[in-house]
């Protein structure tokens, strides 16, 4: 069919448990690592430019400014979060030039993150391609992979510090790279800035009236949850001429839309005296 551009958005995350069974690992390896290599080779043979949706979870932690130099802190704990609250400029994100530090080649990692890093390594030098790294996608819709709805459903979360990707903002940014003919390569695609889990939970309480308990962060270097915190530097994306609103603005709008949606459901239930099963 000679497509002008192809997008691979296929991915498999599994059931969410850190204890991955053999079947789950096979599915993740097939969808997240083997399939992108097949797509890359076909696109190279047919001279088709394409984009691959990857993940910011190939990194863990951030870069801390210490005595004028940058040092990678792979586990952002209580001390790092306190530094961010007092001096946000003291923490910086990973750039596209940084090799993934959460992969099968480096530290112990979640199998999902390992497969995403493996795919990037295999395809980044094949053909004309973009690799788009999104981090904790969110918006106002009730979807399984929406980070905000995950927090609401679980009712609790571990304190952390993260870059976030408003889904519609970042999909538009990915397409803008192609439409403006930006150079091919790897791009971190997240809304500028970073937020703590506690800050998001406070906003949920204030705007939605929904309490989310935030478990305190462990000391630096002792975090058990491998991908609990990650900051991405999106400077390359911005320098390419792609504009994204700040993460605080995107969060506020999404939560306000969620509040209006919840209010509409409540009004509907009150008027009909019946709450649809899909809304329970």
C-alpha cells in the first residue's frame, strides 16, 4: 500500500505484577522487543519512515546537581524529594544521549522495561525512524493505563517524583515531529516539568474530593519499586520546535475534566435512580 509513514504503538505490559510468569514474559518479549525489530527491517527494505512508541521506564531516577557536577541517583528517595521541593533546579532529567539505566544490560529491572530498552537498542540504527518515549500517560478518561485513574482505583500510591505525558498532548507532539520533518532519532516526549505523587494526590483531594493515601518515600537508594521515579529531559523535543504545555497545567485541566465527568454521573444517577453497571 506504500504508506507515507507508519506508527508502531503495539505494546504488552502484562498483568502488572512484578513476579512475571513465563507466559507473560514470552508475550512481552514478542510484542515489545521482537515485533519492533520486524517492523524496522520491513520499513528499511521498503524505505518507509516510521515511529515507534517506547517508554520512559528505560530510566530510573534522575541527575542530581552536586558541587557543580551532575551525578545519577537511580533511586529517588526522601532526601531527593526534599531537595526537589526546596530547589527543583537541583534535579535534572535524563537526555536522549544517556544510555538506559533500567535494562537487561544494567541494573535489575522489571521485565517490561527490559524489553522496551532491548527494542530501542535493536532498532535505533535501522532505517528512518523516530523513537518516542512517553512516561506515565494520563488524561481525563477512565482507562486502564491512565495513571490518574490508577491512583484513584487503588486509593494509595508510593511517594515519588516523575515526568508525566498528557496523552493527547504527547501524541500530537509525536506527529508534529514527523509533519515538520524533524530529524529522525530518539525523543523524550513528556510535558515539561516534574511532579511528586504527593502533589498529585493533594490536587485530587482538592479538585475531586477523592482521598489517595501516599506512602512515604524510603531513604535515597532504598526504594523497592524499581520504576517508582523517573525524570526525563525534553529539551531536544522543544528545540525541534514542538511546543508542549507545562505538566502542572495539563494535570489541572485533566482533573477538572474528571471532576465534571464525575458530577455528570452523579446527576444522571440521581435523576434515573439507577447507576449503570459500567459506572460502578
